[in-house]
C-alpha cells in the first residue's frame, strides 16, 4: 500500500512541478518579449511601432481566444469522464474503432489503460512501452472494461489506419505520449483529452 501512496505523491508532485515550470516559462517569455520590444524601439523607432502594433493585435486575439470555450486539457474533469463512460453489458456491444478503457484487475489501482478496438476481440494500444496489437483479454487483465465517448473526427477506417501506422513505435512517455494520448491522436489528431 505504501508503494501506491508513493506513486500518488510522485504524480501529484510532478503535476505541481509542471504547473510551476509552465508559469516560469510564461514569465520569462513575457520579460523577453518586453525587452526585445524596448530594444527594437530604441534602435529603430519605425520598426518598434510595427512590433508594438503586432503585439497589441496578438494580445487582442489572445483575449478573444481566452473568452471563448476552454481549450482541451490533458487532465479531464473526472465527473465528465464518469458521466461519458458507459458500462458494457457484454463485449458484443463493442464497435470497430471504439475508445476502450480498463481499470482494476491486475493493474495499478486508480490507473486506467486505453486502447482502440480492432474487432475480432483485438485491440491496438501502447503496452510495455510499444504500440502493438493484443487480444481484448490480454488488454483487459481482469479489469473493468468501458467504452469512452472521446472525440472522433476521423472515419472509423481512418482511425484504424492511423493506429496501425504507429505499430512498433516505442516512444512511450507517461506525461507526453501515453496510451490515452495515442488513442486520442488516432481518433481526432490531437493527443490531448477533449473535455470528455
């Protein structure tokens, strides 16, 4: 049990460190932009006016974007996730190119694993650091299987073609390129979670 507490603590610390890093990068970027504008204005006042105008335009566009719908995030609202998941009555309910998720079984508690259903009781997913095809039972590992209603902008055939195009890829990264990112990319072209 102590191991799982340590894993949870580690993930929480990583999340906080990531937030601090992003905040620091934004601040450094702001300072750099201001310094560059001042330098350009000092050495070339005409160009400085152009840069100033472009910066104001970029800020206006940024404000418009911020006032619109919230962008997708890698960390979904868990209430929405649970609401949009459907429990399977039987495995015959599965459809070609479905986004599958499994929790429990012999997996780490609280961890969900994701795959795309290929039909014929087979899935394609990131497993052991590599994109590969496995049986549904091997993917499930005794856990609870669900279908996730994630965004799909590609046809089912295209989803499967995109998934197969990455067979053998071994670039797994828990934060930046995990099993859920893979499934989302195959279904919509984006690695992030689309407010599911």
